[in-house]
C-alpha cells in the first residue's frame, strides 16, 4: 500500500496563540487535532500507513498517539527541530525506499479524491504531482484599466488562479533534488523539477482550507 508522509515539524509562528504550547498539527478543530482530520481523510481512501515527520514539540505528538489507538500503522520520526520541509522529507529516505509515496502538510484539509490523485500521477508518469487548488476567497477582486476600476467583485475567486494545495504524490527519485536539512521543498527541489517538466497538477476545485492563522482556524470550526 502507498505510504503517506505528513510534514508535522514546523514552528507554526503565524498561529502563535496556540503554537507556543503545542505543535500546529495538534491544534484542535472541534476538539480534534487537525492532524487527525488529515489522517482520517487518507484512511477513508484506504491509505493507512503513515510516516509523520516530527520537529518542533514532536514529543507532544508522540504522547498523543501513545494514549490513543487507531487502526493505522503510524510511524513517528524525529526529523530535527530546525530542519526545513525538504530536509524533513530527505531524512525519511530510508523508510520510503524506491517507492511512489504520498505527502501532505500537517495543517491543510481537503476533500480531494486521493484514489483519483494517485491514478492521475501514475498515468502521467512524472516525478511529482501536486494538488492545485483555488485559494479560498479572502479579498475583493478588482480589475483596473488605466487608473479606473473596470470590475469589482467582493471576495471573488475569479482571477485568483491556482495555488499549491499540498496533497502530493511523489516518486522517490525526486529525493535526489533535495540537498540537505536547510532545503525548502517548495523552493529549489520543486522549482527544478518544474524546469525539467516533471511536475503535474491535479486540479481540485472542491473543498480545501489551510490553517495558517487564527482566522483560518475559526473558519474551519464553522465549516466542520
């Protein structure tokens, strides 16, 4: 079965109201850590073997899983407190062998169809597939001609384009593009893979929401 890597080691500084005491993936939405919503989503599609890359306050995530029982195979791996996203992934290399695996962040939820995502990746035969999402409408969109506003729409999604929503499928060959602990996954590794035309986008226009700020957390509380 395809393994699932979850990056759960960042400092979560933009959510410092909560992350001073606990790591971001442990921040609760309706009394349940966001990490569990993410894992339940994968489990629903039959992906139940998890590799959780720990860093900041990782001991609290270990403690949580020690006291709770899930019918999943959960591997909790320390990947260093100050390691960047690419470095964390590189440190899991020995667990991932030469397989295709799934990867996501520990702070974003979606209803993306993970089976379709995996099939899309296999069909396209590239190093990486990322899930492209439209950012939740946050600001009013305007179009300007000269200095006259020709179009105004409150909280429009129209021209906001696509962004990286996480929920990746990755071939282990991609790990060669990650240099060391200081490498951000989202910089050189993905940029270089794109230059080699080795990244495909699985477009998901359904639900997606990340939890960067308290405002996002409040929004998720309402939705869930």
